C-alpha cells in the first residue's frame, strides 16, 4: 500500500476493498477479535460521519433516486471499523515503519514511471499509474513526505533509502507540472526539517548527499525545456487574468471557483446533493456566456464539499482531515509518537493544501490512500492488554499509559 499508489494507481483501492471484504468474513468467522481502542473509534466515527452526511444531504436534495448511484465511493470510508481490528490482531508488526519504507520505494517507482512516460511514451505531463497528472503529483508528494520520516532510522540503509525516496518523490512532483501541488513542496520540506533537524544537519554535507543533489540537478536540467514552457505558459495566463481576459486553464479554474461560491451562497446549509454537484452550476455558468467545459469537480475540495452538502459536509470534511492529527497528538508518548504525529501532519497538510486547487475525495486513489494511511496511524498506536476492572469485566479500550517526564519536543 505504501509502494503502489503513484505507480500502481487504482491497485490500492482494489487492495483496500479486498481488505474490507476479507476482514468482514474473518470477523464473522471469528478469526480475530473486533477490537477498537478509544482513539480507533474516534477515527472510525469521523470517517463514518463524513460518509453518512454526504449520503443524507443527497437524500434531501433533488434527484434523490440517483444518490445510490453516486455514493458507492463512500463505502471505503467505513473500512476503518474492519481493517483496524485486523491489523491489531498482529500487534507486534511495526506498521508505521513498513509503510514509510514502502513509501520511499514508491517514490523511486514514481520517478521511474514518470521518466518512462516522458522519454518513451512522449507525455508532456507524466501521470504514473494514476491516470491523471494532478493525482499522481499529490500522491507522490505525500509519499515523499513519508519517506523523509525515515531520515533518523537506526539502519544506514533505511536512512539512505529515505533520502533517495524524498528526492525522487519531489522530482516526480515537479515533472508532473502540477502547479498547485508544486507550491506545497516547501510546506513538506519545512515539516521534515522540524521533525528531525539534527538528522538533516548531519547528512547535509556527506558525499552521498552531495552526489544525490548533483544527480537531482542534472535530472531537472534535462527537463528544463518542459519546465520553462510550463513557466512561460503560466506567466501568459497570469497576464491574461490581470488584464481581465479569460484563459482555459487558470482562468477556467477561477471561473469555477466563482461559480461554485455563488451557488454555495444560494444553498449554504444542505448544498445540492452529491448527485447534483456540477449540474447545480449550470445556471451560474450561463451568466457569463462562456462555454461549460464539462469539469467533474470545481477544482477545490472544499467547494466540492459545499456543493455536495453545504456547511454540514464542509464541517464533516474538516473533522475528517483534522482527526488523524488529534489522535496522533493524544497518543501515548511511546518511541514512535513523534514520527506518528509528523506522519499525520504530512498527510493532512498535503491533502488540505492541495485541496485548495485540486480534488480532495471522490477519487478512488485519493480516498484509498488517505483512508489506509489513517488506518496505519491508528494501528501504530500501542494498546495495553485488557485488564479486569472492579466489577470483574475487562476493558479492551485502554492504551499504554503516557510515560512520565516531559513529552518529546515538537
């Protein structure tokens, strides 16, 4: 699941569906115990609330018969109830470490895939296995951030893989030419620097690091032509926007945002229903006499949620994004606490920031990646074995106590 998102694309959504189906059968057969801690349930309820509210607001809107055809994508958000207990049935597995190392491997695969698509296939913007340059860029950036969390690993090979994976993931993002995602790269680097400043200082001037920087520079230089063309195209579009003209890229996105905002203001509480997301914008598109280019989402995850279910779904979306950070922050201060917290910060910040100009959810790869990454956060939090209370019953929800002393510094 860590190695495949950028190169394998929808493979991870198929895998998550298989995990869900197998977990349901295993629970029914009693192969493992249904065990969720308090923090597990907080995550599961946040994801469930989002799915339920999107579905319910759809039932309140027009064309309610189409809700059932428009909401199967919400089913994976319920998988936390099943997959977390499955992972907790194997408590001695270091899921967080495995996922981070998988992410570093996935970054290398993403860059290799992008190179093949540019040099052999002739694509101007590589899309990896995602089938879309923007989705490829978002996932590659998440994987790059996760890879960087192994920079302070005990094994030298893991530290080297971390640095190579981070560089490969960031190069893949740049090669995708997705401007809204490239702008988020500094945020990822800042979080990684804050995570382990001492480790980054130690490796900054090592020969292997310098060689990697040289190789990165050469790769980017080899792609300087396509990068320069993208920059010139962007400057031309900015000039058109500043002059009051319209463009089919940035200008159309600004138009989408204005139209979606106007529609939201006319139905701010319940929205228009997920089944009517773009149809609801048709009357607003007609006001400027420009053609409707047939976009399937407004290129802003928050406006998409507002159209689907108004403030109700927007608040549920914000809770969905924030809960992994809160759970990671409140987790016991074990040896993985800091890594787990920054894992959650990187996941949420990347989705939240790129969601300002790109899709957030209702895409199988984006959904499956966020869901399973959250499941890893939950399963990596240690659980204390159930103990008998005063009444003689057991409490399986207790987690390891917080260690005495000051918590790890942020």
